[in-house]
C-alpha cells in the first residue's frame, strides 16, 4: 500500500526518523510469567542404572524462576520435538544460584531418555518454568508423602522445604519402587530424621513391588498405597482427619492412592498431587465464545507453540485434528475479529497452566473438541 | 440498594502479598491509572539491583481485579520501557505538523520558555488567553485534578469544560438520582441478580473484570441480555442480544415502561414513595410509545420488546449496567435518563443487586471537597471564560466560544497534558488547523511522542504509573487504590503534580504562608482521607469513613464505605430538589429550555431519522477498541500488532451495495472530511450502521487523520457532551490514487 511509507512512528525520543510499521512483530507474548531460559548441563550422574541426577545452570544474568518447592519445569534439548516436564528435585532454597536439579528416569524408547545415553555435560538445554501448583501446605497436620518412580523429585523438594521451614509436624514418606535396584537417596532420606524437629517423627519407608521373594530385602513389600493403608491408616498411626497427603508419580499410582485415602475418610481438600500427564490426557480446548482476550493464558505458555492465535483453522482431519492452522500475521490483522485462540494439542505439554490462568473459565479439557471460531471471512 | 450492601470484607484487610518475589526482587502495589472502570490493583516486581520493573500481575487480594489483568495492562512493562517515550524536554525546530523536528533542551530552559510565554501572554492579552487542556491520560486524583487546578486558579486562566466523555450520562444520573450510584455490576451479579441487562456495554473490552462475576451468575441461572447495535465479544456471551438502531434507545426504554404499566406490572408503592412525576409521565408522555411505533423507530420486533418488558417487570432481582456509548449521541441525555428510570418501574432498587448504573463515577468522584483539592480561592478565575473541550477546534481555529460569541481575548497559549488533543477531539482536522496557528504557543506534557506533540513548541516528558505516587478512585467500582513509585522516573520525566509545582515556582506563585504549591503528594492524599475523620466538616465524604492512610498504603486498596448511613437513599431521600428520584426533572428544563422535563425520545440530529441520511446513509459508531485506551497503549508492540490498522465493520448488505470485499481499504467521508479504514464485513451488523475504533493514532491511519475528522462539534441535548456517534457518512472503496492524494494533501 503506497501510503504506508508515509506513516511516521517516532523512535528513540526524537521523532525525526520515519519508520514503517508494516514489519510483523513477533506474535508471541514477551512478558511471559513462565520464563523460557537458556541453560547448560552442569553435571549428569547416575542415581540408579536408569535414573539420572541432572543439574543445569542458567546464565548468570537470567531472571531467576520464581518457583516454590513442588513445582516443575519443562526441558527441551536439540533434536527433540517437544519439551518434557520434570519436577524440580530440590527446594529452591537448597539450590546454588541459577542451578536446578532434576531426577530423570530413562524410559525405554522415550525421546529424552535416548538423549540421556551420552554424557551431556556442557550441552545447551532450554528450560521453561515455573509450572504447577503442588506445594507444601501451612497446616500442622501429619504429612503423608507418597512417591513413585521419578515422582521422588517433587516430594523430595517438599520434604526439603519442610526442613527449611522447621515445621512441627510428623512426616511419613513412602516411596514405591519395583526392586532394590530402583532405590536411590535412601541414606540421605533416612538421615533426614536427624534434622527433623525432635518432638516429631520423620519416617522414610521404601516399598518394593517386584523384589524377588528370596532376596535379602527385609523392608516393606507390595504396592505403596496398600502398604500405607494396611500398616499406618488401619493401625491408627496416621488418622484420616488430621493428615495431609502429597502424591507424586505416575497417574495410576496417584489415582489408586487418592481412592484409598478417600475411602479411609481423608478429605479431598487434604490431598495434593501433581500427576505427570502426557499426550494420553486430553489437551485443554479454548471456547472462544467465552474468551475475553486478556492474554493471561499467553503469559503462562511453557512453549511458544502451544497456544496460537489463529486467523483460520483448516478442515478437520479424520483423527479430529486440524489439517492446518493459519497463524495470525499481526501486520495485517483486523484485531479482535481474527484473534481466535487455539491450543495445538501436538505442542501442548498438558501443564494446564492456561486452565488455571483463565479468569473467564474459557479453557477446559472438557469442551467439545471442536473449537469455536468467532468469525469467518464473509465473502461478498 | 445502598442501605446495607454486602461487603467484601471490612473496608481494609491486613493483606501481605502471598506472591513471594524472586531473590533480589521486591513486589509493590500500583494502581492502574488508565481510563477504565475497573481501576485494577497491580503487583509490580522490581529488580532491586537494577532498579527496573520486571513484571506486572493482577493483585489476587483485590476483590475486583482477582489476580488477573487485561490484555493492555498485562503488557505494562513494554509501555514503561518503550522507545516511543518522551524522555527529555524538547523544543521544536522547524514548522509545526506531522513531520515536526525537535531538539533536546534542559528542564530549566523548557520551563523558562513556557513561563516566559505565560507572562508575556498575560501582560499583553490577559490571563484568560492561556488555555489549559487536559483529560483522562491519568485518572489519579493528584494527576487528574489537583496541583494543575491550583496553578490555573492562581493564574486565573481560561476554564475548560472537561465534558469529552461522560457528561451526558453523568448529568442524566445527577438530574434523576442526585449523587447516588447503584451497585457495581459484578457485585450485583454476585448478590443474586436474576436478569442483567448490559445496555450498550461491551464489557469484555471495556471492563473485563466484571465478566467472571457475570459468567458465574449465568452458570447459576442469571439471564444476560445485551442491548447493542453491534456484535461484540460481549454480545457473543449473552443469552439474548437486542439490536436497536443507534440513538433510539429512549424509545425502546419508554416502550418497555408502557408495556409494564399497561400490564399493571409496575411497582406503584415504589413509584409513589420514591419518585417524582411518574403519573404525569405515564399519562402525558407514554401513550405515544406504542409497540407498533417502537418497532418502526428502533427496528426491534414489537414481540421482543414486549417479552423483555414483561420479564424485566417480573424480575425484581434485575440490574442494568449501561455504558458510555449511549452518551455519545446528540439525543443522549434523555436517552440515558430513559434507561436509568427503568428500575423505578419494577422496583428493583429495593434489591441489594438491583437498580441501574453507568458505573460509580458520580459518587466516587464528586463527593470530594474539590475546594480543598483545587483551591479556587487562590485567584479570581472568571466563570464566564470557558471553552468546552468538545469545541476546542472552533475555539482554536475560528476563535469561537461555547456561546457562539467571539473569544476575547483569543487563545494565545495552549498547555496540553493528560490528553492527545490532536486525535481525541471531535472535528480533529479543525483542531489541528487551530494548533498549527503561528501565533499560538503550544506546550505538551506527554509520556509518548503523540501526534499532538507534533504541534508543540515545547514538549515535556511525563512519567507512567510506576514512577509516581497517586490515589485512584474507580469510576466503575467501589474501590480505591494508592500507589507509591516503584522505579525512578525514566530519563527526565516528571509527574503532573511536580510539573505544576515547578511552574508555580517559576511564576512566583509560591506563598510562604500557604502550602498550595508546597504540599507533597502524600500530604494531599492524607488530606483526602482526613475528611473522613471530620464529621462536622461541611463536605464530609461518607465514602472515606474508616479508611486510614497507613492501611491503604500497606494494602494498596480499600473499599469505599458504601454502607455509610449517610447514603441510605431509600430511607433518607435522594439528593435531588424533590428529595425523590426525578422522573420529572424541572431542573433540566430550567437549564435547557428546549429539553422536556421527562425522558422523551427525540430523533437524533445526524442519526437514523435525519434526512441527511439520503446523502450520507451510514451512521458511524466509533467505540472503544480492545487493544488500546487513547494513545498510550498504541506504542506497545504486542498491542500495536493486534490492532495494526484501523478497521470498519460493515453489514453484508452495505458492503455488497458498494462492491466492498472483506479487507478492502475503504474511504469514509462526509462534509467534514474523510478517513480510511480496512473493511471487516460482519454478518449480523445492522444495515446503515458501521463501527470503527475511537482514537486510533492518526499518524498510523492512511491519510493521517482518524475517524474524529468526520465529527461535528455539536453538543448533546444536555450535559454539553460530544456527539461522537452522531456521524453520518458514505463509504466507498479507496483507490490507490485517492490514498496518494490524501497523503500529498498532508494533514490539513
């Protein structure tokens, strides 16, 4: 358009220079509350044969993540399609400046797991955080921590936080694993009782589900939640109406644990958990007829591509996915009319941060999978 | 309504932000200063080492803000640290106009130039030749109307009627109810409202914090009706969208009342006890508002009007939230009154969640002791010499005052602050022509390099909300907030109060026996609140009862004491001459002899029934955009991107008739001028109506002038408001040649 060149947009305080406004600014929000920082791998150590302790370090001038114990981050490395979610394994108060520790378990065939095959010290890694709402509560009730697999990280961070806060409450920490070979941090966790308030109990109880019958293991056996129920709840060591439960681990373990506790009379409001959801869980969907375009969800995006502003959604494919998504070209939008938000389920990491951030309750995993766009171009 | 509102809590709660700052950072309360009813409480995180603000978020403790911000203020950091900010005083070198050039000078030089001009102007022409011009660039009590007014009062400068936004609606409210506002829209929704009517209110874009309250109420069964000729984000969430032709709402409201009375559904007890003149209104005025005629005038089906009227009459727990679009038509004073009296007929005022309101402006802003804030006693400023800001164009360009008489003396010195005068005023082409006068000195105090700066002799750098202290009283809720500076002012920017203290010093206005120009911001805010402790005071502001300064600063916000016994209108009477709600208002007719004392429908000049439509058939509604308020947010990259070009909504029929396709650049024109927009064709928009953005930056508009170039400087029936929506145009597809010509012609 010939007239565009005449638009004056003064720069740098002195409005003499002419500059065009037709270059398209980055449509992704810059002021994100979830920070996406560049980091390097500082160290990588084996905890067990398949679990690694990964410490990463952000640049010195990076804005610290304003996280609390129990939250998680996403990590992305070169060659990987999608970032993966991992809980911080330490309370922020226990970390060195700009450093973050994760316990990562190798899963056969998992993309990130393959990356762990080599020592990656010194390599670049992208971290976005903080995410999640799992945290230590303020009550005096007994803490019942139930972790499985790499769910150890978040619960370990919660326990560390409790030590920092010098809490005056009992803590029973049950860790579910398959065999002795899957156990780690046992000595460290057992020793926590020395740091715990003397008037209160701290017990660390590993529970093994697949340990051979004839092994030298003389500790607890079975499924972790059953063990807790039979030996603590039913024996009255822990009372259902004065405990708070912290779960972290695979969704089936959390579901089973929550069911047991609920049946035993623990209120839902006394159970805190962070399930590691993956692509099998439904991605949230935005109902644009409820969306108020406040940008709150865009400010908590863990990845650039999960929520996009679309001009147009292509035809639905048989699998329920959109054939193509035409992103907004900001230099040529008509603002409100084309600003339809769409969650790309291939990019969504199921953090549900947008669901929590939305003040208009326009985002939910339950909506009809077909997003409503507000306006199609009217042909005349 | 006012008797015993359910409080959110005590007016001030001991709140410590639960959000912990990252290491080396601290969190501060700031109140959003922008022209919006919500007046949010923000939490700003500052890096204490660099002194820079790094993020903003909504205060989770604030009962209206509820922890989230709007799409504009969510990007506030980009507004503060923005390359388009005026950082230092500048002096123009070369001619005035869109491509003006400036060079940096010192504050001392700038103040000398300005005060030298003031002194010379006063000596040669008198102090009334100095014209201040300001509006809602900040809505802080201090920045908006304190130290500046003291300065102009001392100088005895020309007055400015600050009527550009809400006056017709405000006067409609004052004439009808006196100083009394209904509940906040969100509180009404929360407190059991069963039927809510958003009348001309696109709250998703212009008051988003009410939406979650409304949504929740809808989930429990509240019915939401939106009355709006446009299709908006808000009409998309309603249960029932009613689309009257613009400017015909008074007919719609009166036809509803006629249905209510004809069906004997009106609350006779309430009308007798609380209102004045209702029987005369019913007998003399209502008969002509038949459903048949209503359908013809408003375009809304008779059956729909009847259904709405009956449902409204039968739902005592009902609330009407009108918005200021209604008050931008030539016939809008009466239109606003007609809508505002509806709850007298179903008696919903008796309900905690009932009544009707444009917001809480009148009470929140007019209960102050303005004498104490603005000190009119400092000078003997003439009442007579006043310019209506709506007509600043004719005052500057044609030397004509409000009464149509020649201005004597003419305006020789214009001081602009808190306002982008070149884009926000009606007939903006004429305004720019006036500002271009060689014999006019112009100083502009601004945060950004606005189009207005291009006409200035001196440009002074202004600050942002993070750099100053101020106290904010929401005009759309019952909350007030206070903020202390979070960061050092950027560059050499200076806040409004300090600017006028500096000017006062240079003008030798400072009197050692009077603290008018030496009071600190903190002292002024304390003064506002101390009124509360002085029950014997004449102007005791009942809304400040129980609020003390220290708690307010600590919490960042407080709730006005709406449960004060002093504002129990149902029992104590209303603050009107008759002590009742004035359905018949003689005071209006005394002030405006041509205007009926009853809220009658009078066809809008330059509206739907104007014969001018045969030449200019399309009425332009230039409503608030989702992406900016005035000029300031238009410099934020994210928001500029989302509204990168001016658009005009057209109906399918109107577009087809003119061979206009979606996305085409089109020309809007009438006898006042022309502007260009990109067409957006809206299925369901009324024919004969188009809609565009108010105050889009002229310099980012093809041709250089925004839609305000099409306005006349006509005033509303009463209230002296502008008639931004009483604009008729023709629209055509723009050719490249047209655009080039417009560009060549320059701005004026």
